[in-house]
C-alpha cells in the first residue's frame, strides 16, 4: 500500500517556539519523491520542498528545515522561531514512480496555529 | 505571471443541477488534475489529464466529469449524481513525465449545496 500519515491533526504554539510536523510514508517503490505543501487560509497550496528517495541530506531554508530518514520512512518538517504567518495547514505528499502517471498521495494535513 | 486560475471562488448548487468549475493555466504544463478536499482530510484525486483530449479517472471520479479540449483548460463538472458535492475543489498542473516536479495549485473553488 502507498500511504502518507500525518498523525498530528492540530498543533498550537506561541510565537517564537520551534515546532516539528511529523510525516510517515509507506511505499514499496525504491524511487519516489516526497513533498511538503503549505495551505494558508486563502486556500491555495504552496509548494515548499521536494526530496527524492536517494537523497537523505537534510535541508534548511531560512527558518524551515526538513529531516528525511529512510530507515524510519519519515520526512519531518521543523519551523524554528515560529511566526503568526506560519499559521496554515501543512501537507506531506508522496509521489511514487510506479503506477504510470504523476500521482500525488497526500496525508490528511496538520493544522498549525501560531499565537502571538 | 504564470499560474493557475480557478473560478468561481464560491459556487452554490441547487438540487439536481450540474455545475462547472473552471481551471485555466498559463504555465504550458501538459498535465492537469482535479482534487477534492474535505475538512480534516487530505486531497483526493478526482480526474487527471496528461495530454489534450485524454483524461483518466482518479480515486473518486463518480459523479464528476471533465474535458480537455485545450492544453490550458481543464473544466470539472459536478453532476447531479454526486450526492455530497460540498467540498473545496483544487485544480493543479505539472510538467508531463517529470515526476520529480511539483504540482502547482490554483486558489480553489468552494462548492456548497443550496
């Protein structure tokens, strides 16, 4: 089965706290891609990062960082020094390479609320 | 600016009525997709199209129909057969055959039943 699990439904933090959003995936493909998207209250999904299955290097982009661990099938997302503007729903998604088309499998999302 | 435009932003459907959601992209992408989002759930794929005049059912195609007559356009019709149409609908596009490329999304259409 191919599946993405985001166990945290909602997270509430106070501004400047660090927060980690968990993502666990399942796939039998040896080659696959993982994505994180942000959905602000306006509704559109904003692409944040892509990671392929052969690249386990962690990535940092400003206050955002991603920890990909193939051994535990996890691709966690950390926001350092959170800000109110980070309040959104965050989706983790899996793109397997089997199946013949560009299918994206989404987790249920984690709603992050950052309070001043 | 290149992007995906969805219209209308809000749509109301009467009982027994078909409604059509518009999706236009100027990114020159070959592939386009329609997703449905329900509260507390991830996005579920309704239909996708990899090329003009070709489209395939996704995971929840029943009660929906699409057409792809132009590369830029991929309208979704919610038919009266869809008994629970209230949801947020998102259109997306991506470069064909490049599975490592992200899908780009529109702003969505929120559909409600009157």
